[in-house]
C-alpha cells in the first residue's frame, strides 16, 4: 500500500511538473441540478433553453433520461448542462435552425461561415457541459429538406473546391474557465469543439467519435486561447484529433495529458500559427491509427513562431507520419515565416514503420528539435531539410501494442 501511495504521489508531482496550464487543474465535479428533464424523443429546444436561461449560477440543467431533439442552444454564464448517462441530446438536422440569415446553412459557398453552432457558450465564466450521456450531432443523417447529409455536403465542397456551411457541435467564445467533463460527443456536422479567445478551458474524460471519413470533424480546437487542459480523453475523428491554432491572438500554456487518439489527423499545431504558439506540453499520449502523430503545420501564408513545445511519453502504432514538422503545408503565397524552436521529443516509441519529417522553411530559419530516448521501427523513412536536430533515435522499437 505504501508503494502504491508513493507511485500515485510521484505521478501527481510529475503531472504538476510537466503542466503548462498556469491554473491548478483537478478532476471537475458535476454541479447540483437546478431542474431535471426527461426526453420525449421529440423537438424540445424551447423547453431546454428555458431551463438553461432560468437556472441559477453554479448549478446545471440535468437531462436525466430519454432522447432530446433540439435546435441551437445557448448556455449562460455560470450555468451547466448535465447530460446524464441514460440521456441523449440530438442536434436538429434542419439547416434552417442554424442559419445566420442568408439562407446558406446546408449549402456551399466561398466562406463556410453561415451556420450557428448547436451549442454556444459566449462571454461566459464558469459554464460547462457534464455527464456520462451523449450529445449526437447527427452529421451522417440526411438534412431536412435536402437529399444529402452534412458530411456528404462537406465532401461536395472538397470536390468542387468550395466551403460547406455546416454547424459546429460546441463553440466557446470570449469566455473564462469553461469545462467539458465525461460527456460523449459524436458525429458532429463539422468541428466537435472549438474554443476561441478563451482563458481557461478544461476537457476532462471526454469521448469524441466520428468516422475517419467524415471531413472536417476535428475533435478539440483551442483557437486564440490560453490556459488549456485536455486530459484523460479518447478522441477518434475524421480530421485533427486536437488542433492548436493562433489566428489573431497568441496561444499559450497548454497541457495535453493522458489521452488516447484513434482515427484522425493527429496531435496538431496549425494550420494557422500567425500569432504564435508557446509553452505547450503533450504528455502520456497514445496514437493508434491516426494519419499523423505529432504534427506542426504552417507555411509562408500562415507563418508564426512555435516555441517551447515538449512531447513526452508518447506511443504510436499504425501512424503514417509519426512526426511531421511541416513548413510547406500549402503553396499559398505570403511573406510570413514559420519558425519552430525548442521542440523536444522525449521517451517516444513508434511500433510500426512510418515517415518522419523535419522540414524547415530555410537555412536561416531551420526547425530546431531535441530527441531524447526516441525508439522507432526499422523500415521507417527519415526526411530532413533545413533542420537542427540534437540527440539521436534508435531503430529498435519492439512490441505490437502501446
């Protein structure tokens, strides 16, 4: 028992030591319910929104059991939405419910910005989504009044070099200390979670699932935000499992701890790093079946400084590009210089052959990385251009499972 206690204490100290989030983050708790609702399997937008709007701060609206179908919902400041284990909240499949006023939601155009999200948390402090139930975006279901699903529309956009207007599942904007805890999110029409210009965001014990073929269904995208913790989550999607983006504001102090990623495009920084990404740790991560593993992506049109990023205790299997540091993500023109500095890889194990790429933008701005205890599978390819690499790797990875 003493040995077990010492191990637990050591792990707690380790997590504190590696965390970049400046907050002290511990496992969240579900707030007390202000009211409990039972789903009827019918459309209940007004019922749920009325309960949320009248709920006292510090408490949560509990969806206790049954199936709820709803259009867009707003979670007020300080209020929680609790989806309990026997409840499912399904997003409406009607594009008109999400339309921003131009009648373009559910259609293609040159922006893809004409749908409101299913759930929005804006200008809020201390709000959250909790519980062991499920929020289903129904991305694979035929849209009301259309002959295709949200995901088929996204595929059309790819073929036609256009943009699909599909709602995000959860959008957090201009907020502080927002929490997602234990909830299962599935089949978003577009991104599952986007957190923009937010200080303090925690996703703990969250499960996110979508088919690997469902385009642009990112798992969690912290954008222009700081003090982020993503811990103990399982994420399998059709795009980036996690993508850190700095579009108009710097992103900093990020902790990605004890997660498992399945299908998807991996643990990514970019493809917008304009304002810079600093002070980030990825610790104790398993990637199994992702297209990419640990990826930083930018180019001359996106630029930005990525500095002070560490990857520690990472195991990968069936990953095509286990490490991909790419400064030529697109061929779009521009004069912004991508700079990757102080990037470290520590205790990395890759159990299947893959391609490792360290691609700097120029000799004047090489990618600068350090390797420590990196073990890869024999038969892998190693591509280096404009890079300064300290340390070595070994082609001696063994075993079949992480």
